[in-house]
């Protein structure tokens, strides 16, 4: 385990995931911690989105802290998800998330197993 056991999120590297627009993520728990999951905090600016995509083997759970998301799962109609909403996304299910409304969307996301290495864009 490389990371200290206690850290502040403000000290961690920020990045933008591929095909996500207006999004800044911070990896709160790296896969190196236990190998079975990773935890992300994402902030999406109004109008920002995660384009439709699916994860091959990873389960994804999104918990909305603040703001509103328009979430589309598979062929279902989009749903507006506000604070306290839990969105469960099984592997291979196409999903799209758009920040809905005038305030940023603030979410915590857990992936299990952790996502494979991707071409994330580091942010300062």
C-alpha cells in the first residue's frame, strides 16, 4: 500500500476521464488499497456529461451528494437524480450522465473491480 491511511481530498491529483466533458475527478481510494474496488469523487459542471458508454467487467455505483444528474441507463428514458440518489450500473449496461440544472453535480462513484488503466487527462 503506497498511499497514507489518512489524507485530505484537496491534496490528491485531479483528472478528467476520457469522453467526459466538464468533469473533474479525484481518485479517493486507489485500487492499490485492496484491489477489489476504487472510489472516485466527481464534480461535473452544468451542461457537462459522461457520453454514453459501458464498462466491460466493472460494477459502478454512483451516489449523488449535490446537484442533479440526468441519467440514462440502457434504452430506458432519462431520469433526474438529485441528492441522496443511488444509481447502480451493472457491467455492460450503457449509461450516460449529464449535469442537469444550474449547479454543479457532485457525486461519489465506486467501481468494483477497479477500472483498467485509461487515458485520463491530469489537471492541475
